[in-house]
C-alpha cells in the first residue's frame, strides 16, 4: 500500500491511546485501529479533520506516500 498512516506514531508521541482518540473524535475504536494498522482503503475527510484537530497536526503529518517499487 503506497499511502501509509503514521497515526500510531503520533498517538505514542502524545501519550494518547487509540481508545481515547476514538472517544474524543466520536468514531469507533475499530476505525482508529484500521488507520493505525494501515488497513484502510479510504479515509473520510471529516474523520481526518477531527484527527488533525485532536492531535494538532496537518494531514501531511499523518499520511505518507511510499511507492511500491522501493
């Protein structure tokens, strides 16, 4: 998967759990878990915005492109 999400790293850096983030932004723990494990096909723009607001970061801080051919 060429687009990766560094949510796990960002949560660790802030000492926040996935459960706490899910509760704060009003999504299921399963949705946050999929992002943490890079098992997502798409990310809802509203959810991405809520994550960015909660963690005080930009979408580019969270999503990274890594080509498959590396």
